[in-house]
C-alpha cells in the first residue's frame, strides 16, 4: 500500500504563518489564542490533512507525566447537584474514582457546582476558559429529559459519566446494564427460579429507553407471564396491595434497588414464596448477592476519554461520539452488622 503523506506541525505552522507554539495552542483551543485563529488553524489542518503522530503524542504525554511541573494541568468536574448532595456515598465514590485516574496521569481534578449561588453555565464557561481548562467531565444526572448547556462546545474536550442523554451527543462512560441483567437472569435460572419478579426504578428504565423492562421480558423463563412480573417500584405511590402481591406468586426477586436489611425484610413480608433475592445495585449494605456497578471505575474511564481527546488535540462535539460500557462485578451478600463487628475484633 502506498504510504500516505504526513504533514508535520511545522508545515502547518508555515502554511498558517504562525509559530509552532501558536499552532499547538490553537489546536488545543488554548484561551490565549483568539477564537478566529483557532478556527482558521483547525480548518487549515483539515485542508492539509494534518494528523498528529500518535507515537509522538504518546511519548510527549509520558514526558510530561515524568516531569514535575510547577502546577498540574486541571480537569474540570461539573456537579449538577448541590454541594451537600455531592458528598453522598455514591457521589463521593464516583468523584474519587475520577480523581484517582486523573492523578495517575499527572492531572488535577477540580470540582465545580452549577448549583452554587450566582453560578450560571455562561459564567462557568468563562471561568474555565480564563483558567485555561480544556478537559471537562460531567457528573451523573438522574434526569429523563436530555441535558444541555448554553456553551461554546468547541472550546473543550468532554466526557459524560452515566447514561442520561445529552444534547449535543458527547462521549460517555457508563455501566453495561443489559449485561448485568443477563448475568442476573442467568444466575436465577441456575438457581431454579421459574417465576422471578423484577422490581425496577421507573426513572432508570426510562433513561435506558426501556432496555431493562424489555430485556427482562425477553430473558424471563416464561415470557408469557414476564410482563406481569415486571413492576416499577415507585415509593411515592407505596407498595403493591396484599391482593396484588398474592396474585404474582414469585419464587425469586431481582431488584435494581440495593437490598438492604430493611428492604429485604419488606419484600419477604410481601412475598413469603421468595426463595432467592438478587440485586443489580450491590453495596456494602446489601444482604443479598448481586452486581455492583463500580461507577468509580466508570468515572475513571470517562477521564480516559477526555485525556485521549486532549492528547489528539480534539475539541468540541465528537463525530461520532464514543460510548464505553463497563461490566459490573459480582458480590456475595454483605455480612450483618453484628458479624462485621466480631470479625473486625478478631482481625
């Protein structure tokens, strides 16, 4: 095969009538370069077929990580919840996962809260540009409608944590919920379950475009009764009536909710026929086995998506957007509190 012509950054700089440094800054969307110059250099790069050498890019990234710079390059982590809400166990877990991954590559991860008094998307955009921050991660958002911000998207490299839709479509990292459902249903089948009941969060199912409810019906041992045994668990409307519970007669339970001791006792009261319980949202408080989503690793994968764009001098809305889905990990039932205490004392 004929070798394709490779245009160097020096050739691009000569064609643009700029220094190599200025072209490098323009390709990265640095705030010290005007928007007009950034647009002109990027258009010229496309016209000349300029592509950075991937081996050289990797080498330069390694050199930068091995050095001790005066200040670390910053990635922005955007919270859409309040500061108090960002300290919950789940939110702390995903932020720590992203922080650990960023630090592994020599970057600093700094949080910003759009809910802060006086903060607006436009003001945050200006802050990030002024500080020279070009890598942005969006935290999880539990919202049915697509998210969007009134931003100049061309200034940053983005990645989303979670499965909520965004406009425009951006790179994202999330959990492979369908595979978790498949693994859970396979486990129930191996346990001999014939009438498994699925209690799932309606908002989660909507955000996943009914993939969970549809998948359950397709994977159920008896598809003819699957729809009847697939129930949204809406705590605002309360639990099903005793008559409805008796009608279902499930022999096993799969839940998208963490099966804490309190939740487990409640479902066993409603359905004494249950022989097995599994969860697709295992936490250290779970009293039943299941799959943990490992959103700390997912947040780390989102960092990887942003850093890959920065290394390739890519900014703006990607075409096409990449979706990275991480598989969860199986966990057995957590120990009761009393057992935990005695075990820790023994240790």
